[in-house]
């Protein structure tokens, strides 16, 4: 199951709140940051409580409201 996160209205850049998570260590309501790939690594990653995690299959699942964009993705491992 994917993690589903939603942007935080008026939040920091790339700040999201977890809507749904299959991981006990990442509860619903947790604040995370989604960081796009930056050359030379080309890895997308998520930051939660100061820990960095590699993520993949990042996609927007509901983008009709730019203040509440929902994004789904998978965590592959700790960075």
C-alpha cells in the first residue's frame, strides 16, 4: 500500500501531512517533507523527524485544488 500525503495549506515548501500510511513508524497526521530529485543523485526522498528516506513512484492523485494536492508514493529504504 502506498503512502498518501496532502500538502499543508500555507505550509513550508514541500510540507505535507500523512493521510494514509501502511507503516507504524509513520502515523496518519505526521508532518513530512517531500524533496524532489536533485542532480547528481536523481533520488526523490522524504524527511520525517529528521530522518531521510528514499521514495519512488511519486505521483499526484488529486491535484484539482492547488492548496490541497494529494500525492502517493512508496518508501524504498532509509537514505
